[in-house]
C-alpha cells in the first residue's frame, strides 16, 4: 500500500469518526432534552392534583396537564428509540441515558425523591436499550415496529413515574393541610344530592328535606375532616391509581404514535443518506432429526 493510500485511509477514518461523534452528540442532546421535558412533566404532575380533586377540577387545565405528560412520554420514547437503534457501542448509548437522567433530576426538583426517580429512569433506560438490541438481533430484516415490546415496557414505567410524582405531591398537601373539601366541592355534592338522590331515598312528603341537606352541608364542612383523619393517606393513593388507569389506557391506545414518528424520521434520514442500511451475517438455529 502506497503512502498516498495510507494517508487517504487515515483521512477517511477521521471523517467517519467525526461523523459518528456528531451523531452521538446530536442524539444524546435530544435524549437529554427529552429527559428534561419529562422532569418538567413530573413537576407539573406533582402539582397537578389541584386540577383533579373534587372542588378544584378544571377541565381544560386537566386536559393540558394530560397532554403535556403524554407529550413527554412520546418525546422520551422517540429519542430513546434513536439512541437504542443508532448509537454504538452499547456503553455510549448508556452514557446518553445517564445524561438524560441527570437532566430529569435537575428539572424535576433537587430532592431524594427526584434522585430515586432519576435512578429508576436510568436503570429503565438500560433495560430498554438491551431489550431493543435483543429484539433487533433476532430479526433478519430491520423494522421500527420490532421494538414495540420494549417501548411498551418503557411507557409503562414512564406512566408509573408520573403517577408516583402525582401521589407524593398530593400526599404532601394532605399531610400539611389535612383532607378537606372546599366550598365549591361541598356545594356540588349538596346540589347533586338535592337533584338526584334525596327524592329517591326519602320519597315521603313530610320529611324536612331542606334540613337534611343543611345537615349534610354542615357535616361536609365541619366533621368530614375529622372522620377522614385516619383514612386521608389513602386519598392520594386512590387519585394516583385513577390517574394511572386513565394514562395507561391512553398510552396503550396511542402507543403506535412514537413508532410512527420514528418510521417517518428514519425514512427521511435514509433518503437524505444520513443513515444507511448495512447487512450483517447472522446464525440461524434450526431443529433437525438426528
């Protein structure tokens, strides 16, 4: 091999290394940004109980909160898919998830809870990377839809982390103030009983229904907090369970959406020749008769 060929090969190798480094930085930054977005969504979820509990229910604010949380799920799923599929070797992809976990920790809150959630997110990310690579390795022809199993597990963990933040946010509020319905919630309960319940429970004409409603209002306003004292710890748990059920249903219905985004972007990247398909020899196991 001539000196010119050696020089040309060195230049080509350097270009490949620079291109690889640029792609790692780009996809790593995108995953870090998604981790930061998810951290903000966890922070919003921790304060989001004010839009979900009786008496503070605000429909559009609840919808906006749900869209932000679901959007953070999609952002993490899409960027994690890029890193899992394109970044080699494995330890570099793990490093990208470590940076994303740090971004989550910094944007959520500086606390033990945030640290634990960031660690869970990091471990979950490693499991996701390993799962995606295993799923791809066992397929002869690559397809984005092959990673759906690993992505579903990832989304379940993200939903669980969001509901955990919601639980601790509401639990902190109840521990500080106790469980108490506000005036709007009390009026809503009394109105509902007056319009739909009391005539069915007390059909007699001689019953003082106005007094019953007044007693109900007095109980909700004065005595309910004392009666709920020993059970108030279960209220955040119930709210978090309801939120988990709703988010899981929405996540399973829309789980194809991040994969669709990945498919479209990979199609564009292939057309722009920023990524390329490369064949690798694989061993195929078959059963035979001895």
